[in-house]
């Protein structure tokens, strides 16, 4: 009762903000808490543009960055969904590899393009369903459960390809899905943008998106509020699996071949982008715009280092360091919000 009375009293006159508060306000005005990635991205563009202008500041280079990162961005967007509800999907790269192998294997055996694509997408849905049963039904930690699934999928990809490469019998019409250009950019860039728009709308403006974030923020509170936590987690894993399989279909169309190791390079960049993206635009929450910003920030840094003559291992080094920094920043943001 005293608290209520206090709250209804006229507020005291506001004191002048101390210097520290004025500094905080200026930082907020510059957007350093939300858009620091944009500043870093711009700084990288300026740095490499001055360092190697003839190689970096070219239309071809920007097209290469956009085209090469489209698949990674699709994988990261798929990963974002289970992470939003507090789960990890380490099998996403294995699902991609399995999809590539299935879609190429079926075409090499004479099956139609449509059948091969539907089979690959169905496998992604099945993998997501199995992951959800392991995590929700068997109460296995998502990190361990999906790590085990990734090993199973790797074995499956080796079995389908017999440890080799499938590069014959791929339909020319299917290859156009990954190699054809529109407005000077490869089609996968537009697939990525379409998927990003859909996920942005779902996560920001639908009850399903709010349920995902509620489960990820506090599953016990969400359950008490009537949210079906198990069902939301299951849908998240299935959606993640289908998106990973879709990325595999597009990658197969880009490469025109399949091998069992094709998915491994996409796991670390996807995780780095999702966690780094959680520090941007909407700090403390994984989000679509932050993830895309992180994807192209990392890609710009890697490409710039390659153009100045860095060694081949720089991409793994850069992405690994970015993942560590991103997780540390995300944890710091969560502590500040707490």
C-alpha cells in the first residue's frame, strides 16, 4: 500500500545527469549498442578498400561475396529457429550434406528433379522430427543429441556416395536453380532474401515467433502461461531440418556434384553468425537482421584477408575467433539485461 501511495505522488524534479549518464546517452544515440556491427563492417570495407582497392572495390568481388555467402546465410537462418527457443542443432550441417547427396544420387539414377528435391526436403523434416523426439521425448540435451545425429548423418552421406563423389546424371535444368543469375546476382541470393523476409515476419509479427522467444527465454514460465513448450521445440527442429535440406538442394545445384564432406564447412560460420547477430539490431535476442549483418561482416573480413595474401586457414581462424567473441558479447548483454 505504501508503494502504491508513493507511486501516485508527484515525481521529484529530475536532477541533471552526471557525466557518465550523458556519455551513455550519446552512445545510445550513435547506436553502438545495436549497430556496432554496421560500424565494424563499414570500417572493414574502408580498410580493405584503401589497402587493395583494385581487388576489393570491384563489382565482381561484391558479387562473389554475396553469392558465396547465400548458402551459409540460409543455413544460419535455419539454425536461428531452434536457438531462439533455447536449443542447439549441431546436425544442421549433416542434414545439408545428406540433402546434397540424396538429390544428386536420385538424379544420377534417373529419377526426376522434382522427386529428388522432395525426397531431400522430406529427409530434412524427418531428421528434425527425430531430433525433437530425442530432445523433447527422451530429455537428451540438445547439444549432445544433435551432435550424435550429425555423426549418424555423416555415416549416411558416406553410405549414399560410397565415400566418393557423385558428378554424373545431374539435370541441366536443376543446375540452373543454383547457377542462373538475375539482376547480376546468382539466384541463391534471392532464395536467401525470400527466406529472410518470411522468417523476419514470423519471428517479429506472429504468435509463433513470440512463443519461440518465450520458450527460449524461460521455458518454465512459458509452460505456466499455457505455451506448449514441447510442440514449439518440435516445430523448431523440423523447420530447421527442412531449411538445412533446402540449403543442401541449392548447394547441389551450385556445385553440380555431391560428396559426404560438403556440409562440414558451414557449421562454424552459421553458429558464429547467429550468436554475433544476437548482439546486433535486437541485442540479447537472436534475430534475422542481426544474423544477416553478421554473415556479411564475417565474409567481408575473410575475403579482405584473402585478397591481401593471408594463408588458407584464415577463414577458420576468423570464424572461430568471431564465435568466441560473439558468445562472450551475448552473455554480457544477457547479464546487463538481467
